[in-house]
């Protein structure tokens, strides 16, 4: 059901056959090798075809295509000279376009559920000279189906369509079709283009444009505004070969052969309020350069897409009443306000030159004046203008600090503690954006409280959440993201990237710690609010929560555009956007001043300073029973508490490190694993703990008592070697007793 091929080292054996093609990197803009069709004699095939596949409604055909490469085509030579169709067949004989018909009509139907043009691509106007990504969504189930790329027999001696294909994927859809900024791979999962990231490639490293204002007076089409323009060119309205003056001066005039469309680049429209343009479709005359349109298919449509052009939603259908230039303005609906929105204006019919012409001018996607929103509070005193709710909090010094902080003292209401929270007003920083704050849990616990924690752990946690609906509903900024084999339901991350949830469990006597969270661009709107929320859970063995009366505090809360490299986790972001580096680090992004340890060795027999944190664990001589052979003597780090379980080393210099070795018991005795999801992951971070990447997942043996420990050796890859790298052991799921 799934196939993919990027032609990196060879042509996949999943193809049934191909002809007239070679792997090559000579086609401009190709990402390494692509499949280039420019060989073979006149009258031979220039196609590639899959073996029979079963495809289902909603599956996708995704590919990158370039037509022309280094050849410039003339639109006067004949449209079909430069046509590259993508067709399908269920019997190996009759091949039809993917949709079979022109599905660009104004009203979707059962046979055309997605508004789209036919799956034929043209090289005229050089619109596809650079690679363009195409996504087709299957409108219906098709079994025993072959997918063919390319024209049939080429019977031309010159000007046949030199074209190239790359990054072909056919199968179940990836999240949001990778937003047009990534390729789908078997999984399905997205492999994002450079400059984009996230499970659906919707987050951009650089800030996107937030508006478009195009009057065409420059005389050229900017690649920063338009991704595709076909059948159209900029003309001066006073010339005879045009539709006249539309607004003033120049306009974009469509009179070319075949498809006529203009597609914008993706822009961030979350604060956009309108789209407007001037448009003229034909005239009252039946001849000339702007003749009268007579067919309903000559009408022009304005649409938007938030998934890279895989599907489109209509904003307006410009009927044939626009025979004189008219102004059009429309408020953008909520569905069009997204971090990754593109617009297109196109004519439904496939035209012949010099017929049914039309033109646009002053095309604007409008945004209200935007000022950088910067949220900061150091609580000395509280900045009440930035907070919506500070339920349960007060200003006080905390953990031996000499300044005011936002302090929460959990109050015992019988058997239930009050929920505390800090809720911001609406805030929308410039992307890429971040949240940074400092937090401290109880700095000193009574001996009785510490005894309870050491026996059962704590159900106390703090969550960072967001709301886009006036605080009616809340979601975690991040939920747990594990490798694919240990996830259930919809996969929301790549197989190597690990996202822990924005939930922090109480760690006794941990003092003040700084936390930095990169904000997904997709959650930020003009209505976004954030909250820090804490409550107490009853622990599973029945010890009541009021015995774990935990106090905590927040300080130096900053929501802003991200600092350089987020200070690599070794500095505090300032309101100015610069880094205030921690002791031992320097430079604009806080790199180490002196060399860090090159070796870490801990047998847990004495107190160690090699760990930044250990959560859900204690060093002990007791624990799971029976005791494994290699651990029979001395102490071990035993993970057996509710809440988060992880241990993170200090940063070290791994430039010359080759391996990690340790003894481990994944499940023993009464600690037998009950879920495969309770695997332990070994991770590394080279950005101060802001992001972690998986090195190894160590499986538990379900329902099995293991009396021998594992001696684990993990090679350190090149990506994990650097001047400041930390390692982490993490168990994302457990039943509270493993």
C-alpha cells in the first residue's frame, strides 16, 4: 500500500518499469539526485510506473517535479509539447488522470470531492523549471492500481518535455500533508525541508511573512510573494494587449495557454483580517485582448490552503459579471487564519491563447498594525497588567531568595488541596517564540514528608498549557512524544525526536531551576493565553495527598521571540533578545569557556555531583527483588516512584567519547513490566537539554521475572559528540511500581 523513492543511491525495486530516465543531479534545484527524463530516441517511452497497489480514499500521491530543467520553453510552440501527466490504471491498459476530469468546478461533487485542476503539469512559462511539490488526495478507493508519471510515446523530434521527478511517496497521508514543506516517508511521517520542523513541518526556523501587498508596479514577480504563476504576466494597463487599467499602472494579465493561476507562498495569517483585490474578467466585447467570456467554466476562483496545496477551500467564485474592473474585499474566516496558509486565484477552464482573458491588481492580504508582544514579570512587584488570573499565588521570598517571587502554598481543604494557577492575558510573540521561567519546589521538607516521598513519590505536578478560546479549554503546550513503535493513536512526532510533556513533577529539595520551552508556531494566535497549573493527585497506595503538602514558586517569566539558539540551555534570555550566560559560558549563544569533563563514572557508592537531576529514583541497596547478580554488592539507582522517571547527567565534552556502558535491570521480581510502553530510552542533548534525541530504547520483558541484569553498550554517534553534551535515561510510561 505504500511506496517511496528519493533516488538517492538507486531506483527502488518497487517500480514496475521505467524508460528514458537516468538518476542525475544536473537538473537545477534538485536536492541531490533526481530521476531525469531526457534520454531515449524519438518515439520512445519517457515514463516510470509503479507495480499494482491498493489505494484508499484519503491516500496521497506526493512528488516533486521540475519541467524544463535548464531548457526554456516557448508558450507559442504548442501546449502539449510540454505536458507531463500523472495517470492511473486499474487494468494495466486504459490510463486516466488521477481525478479523471477537471475537478476545479465551483461546487464539489461525489466524483470531485476536492477542488483541483487535472493532474497534468506544463513546462511553458517556466512555471515548473524549479522543483515544485505536488500532493494529490485520492477521491475514492482503487485496488490493483498502477500510477504512471510521464507522457506516453514521445513522437517529437524536438522540444519533448525534459522533466525530473524526486521524493515520490504514495500511501497513507502524513500529518497535514507535511504542510507543503516536507516529504512524506513510510510510517507515515514527515521529513521536513531545511528551515522547517515539527511533526507536520508547519513550524519555520525563520519568521514567515505576515502580509502580502502586491501592486505589480515593480514589473517583475517576486519569488518571496508568488510560488507559481502560469498563463499570466505583468503588463501595463495602457497597452492594447491587456484588459486595460485595473486599478492603476501595471496589473497581472492572464491570457496564456492552458492553466491560468497565481499561487502565493505560505504566509502566517493568524492575525490577518481581510483579503482584497481588483479584478476584471473579460469585457462586453466578443473580440480583442480581453474578450467576453461565455462559459461558466471561464469564471475565476479565489481559494486558500493550509496543508501545502493538497486541498483547497473556496473564498469566492468570481462570476462573469466582472466585465469591468471591480473591487473585492472579504474578511478571512477562522479556517484561513493559520501559520501556514497559501492563496491561489485561478481560472477553472483549461484555456487556449488569446481567449477569455482576465486580470488582477492590488492584491492584499491585510493585517492590523502589529507591535512585538513581549511578556515579562519578575514579581518584584507583580505586573498585574499581564496576568488574567493568579489564583492561590502571593508574592514572597522563596528558597532562601532575597527577592519577591510568585509563591504558592498548597492549602489543605480536608482531603483535597486547592488547584493553583497563573493565567496570562492574551499574548502573541513573534515566531520563532519561546517561554522561559524559573521554578522551585519545596526547598526543605520535614523528615516525615521526605519519608513519604521516598516511599511512594509524589503526585504533585505543574503543567504549562495554552488556550485559544477565551480560557474555556486548555491543552498542554507539548504532550509526550515517543518513538513510533511505542506510540498509540495518531503519531505527532518523528521517530528520533523526543518531546516530554510540559509537565514537571515535584523533585524534593531541588532548588531553583530554569525551564525553556520552544513554542509551536501552530498554537499561537491573537487569542492565545498560557497558564501554569498545579494540583495534587492521590497516590496509588492510598497515602493521602495532604501528607505531601508541597510548596512552589515561579519567577522571571518571559514569553518572547527566541534568543539566539535559546542560549543553548546555558543562559537566561533577556527582554532585549540577548543571552545572559550562566557562569562558565560566554558568547552570544552561551558556549563553554573552559573544557568540561570528558569522562563520567558513577557506581553510586558515594554522593555524586555528576547528575543534574534524578526524578522518580533514589540511590539504595534495596529495591526490586530478587537482586540481579551484578548488582548484588553496594548501591544502585532505583526507579520505582510515581510521576516522572528520569536521570540526566551534567554536560560533558564528548568530542572523543566512543561509547556509553552501564548495567541495568529493565524488569525483575515484583517489578515485572505490564506494558511494552514501559521501555527505557537513552537520549542525548547538545543544546543544554532543550531538545533530546533517542540513542537506544531498551525493551522490558512483559510478565517475566529477570534475575540477570543487562550489560548495555551504546556507541556514541557523531551527532552526539561535542563540547557540551548531556545524556538522559527516561521511562515515559509505567504503572507506578516498576
